[in-house]
């Protein structure tokens, strides 16, 4: 069974229309025969990305609140959530050292 790790920039496409949303929506369809992984931090990033769209006028607040609520439901039903533990954090530090990326990117890439 295929497995996909989705970072927040991919996950947000499943909850707000953006370029590439069609593919993510397909992955989220019920009965799909694959596993989807998302980090706990990715959930926060995704919610923040959606709420920033409210500030720019790209999304209405009601739609954003509904999308974040759906994400919370999907976390239990759709995604395998990757937690950030001490080992993950240490390995993300190594990613930071090698690639000089922002902190969340290092954690996402490690997962």
C-alpha cells in the first residue's frame, strides 16, 4: 500500500482551493488505498496558513473555521500523525545543519 507524507503546503490544498488541490482531494477521498502521514506541527502550520488567507481576503472566516474543524476530524480518521519526540527533534537539527532551512521545514523534512 503506498504511503504519502504531506507537509502543510500540501495539506492546505485539501481544505482550500489552490493550484494542485485536485490531487490532494483525490488522496483524501474515502476508500483510497494508501496511507497519509502528517506531522503534528504540520497541523498547526496548515491552520495558520488558512487563517493567513483570511487576513489577505482569500478566504472568509467561516470557511476557514470549517476547514480547520474538518482537518481536526480528518486527523483521527484519515491521517497517521507523526509526533515530534526528542529523537525527531535531534534529527531535525541535523537537517538544519546540512540544509540551513527554517525550523518547521527541518521537522517536516525529517518526518
